[in-house]
């Protein structure tokens, strides 16, 4: 299973919290939270091809261009699954992740989902019926490993076109 991760500037290690205008970029291989997810990826025979990123402010000001380029990169990489997140409780990143997941699902052959904390309630309410959104804790709260494992399990179910509904009832909003 071929995975692409979509990050904001913080998760990609390309900037700090206040660096919202980081342009679209690509890190080949595993960086950021994907490093912590590696044991779970191995269990489901998944390989992270790349970690794509954009500052949430840059995305907000250039939505169409960034989305178009992300979709093109996902297609070029021939990803099976795109994981948008983990966003934790970062509302700007959560909105970007949800919007990008919707676009990837509608414009590419890959399947995408997001992961965010309940503190992103407006984004969850807007997008939970359009994409899968895995529940996760806010930054620094307990339960991170369980959420990362759940993200990998959902990726596997989606790639295998298995019944995701039972999984979603327990692990998604």
C-alpha cells in the first residue's frame, strides 16, 4: 500500500507555528508524525512515498493552486491512500486537511482521509459526512499512539476496499 502524507509546515518540519505562509513543498520518504507511525505502517504493509506540505495560511490564500498541485503530485506518485494529518487541535491545518481530502477523493484515484482532535469542532461538523475523520487527541494529550494506529488501520481498510463503516463508528467522528 502506497501512502502519501499531507502536512502543515509544523508537521513537515518546514516552519514553526507562526510560519503560516510556507509554500507547497515535498519531502521524499518518512518525516514528522509518519516516523512514529512506522511500526503501524509495517503491520499493514504500507510504504510512505512522500510527505507533501503547505503552510495553512499559504493554502488559504492559494487554495485552488495548492489543491490542484497536491492532486497532481498524488496522481504522479500513484498513491493508494492519502493521510491528511494528524492535525491535532490546529484548526487552520484541520480545515486545510479536510478540504484537501475532499479534493483528492473527487479528483484522483487515491482515497484520502483526515485526522484531528475534537477541538476542531467546526471543521468536523462541516466535513464528517464528506470524508472520514479519525479521532485524535489534542497536542500533548494522552492517546496519540492509539490514534496513529487507528489512522493506519483505516488506511488499510480503505486500500483493501473493506467495509469501513464498523471501523468508522468506533474511530471516526
